[in-house]
């Protein structure tokens, strides 16, 4: 197992991506300025408890799947920014990047 730090790009905007092969699916987190979108290996309850602005996708096998995924769950803080279930990952990251919170 090893950590891969990379960047994922949406229409010219680059985001830091962390990927770790830990089981049957990789753990993937894409970091924006004011939050992150993560695969479902990251626990929403913990993110909620610690006050993270976070959104979650599931069933992604690689970064390309991640880019095409829709948001499945969000923390209260992400919801307060306007991030909603069913939203694209791209849109969620844009909101996290542009929010002043």
C-alpha cells in the first residue's frame, strides 16, 4: 500500500487528490479550499462530529469514476454552503472553493 498524491482537474481548476489502496476499493479524497469530497470509506458521522465541510460519494474505483460520481451524503456544514445530494462532484468542489466560510 502506498499513498498517491495527485491532482484532479475540472475545466482547468486543479484539486489535490489523495488516494490509498486499502481494500477492495481505494480511499479517495479530493480537497478544495474550504472542504473535501471523499469516498464512503470516510465516515460521515466523524466528519460531522469534528465540524468538517464534507461531501461523500460511493462505489468509485478510480479518480475518473470519482469525477463522474454524484454526491450521496453531506455534512451539515456542507449543506449550509449549498451542497446537496445528487449534485456533481465538480459543483460541490466549486462551492467549497468559492465559499468564504
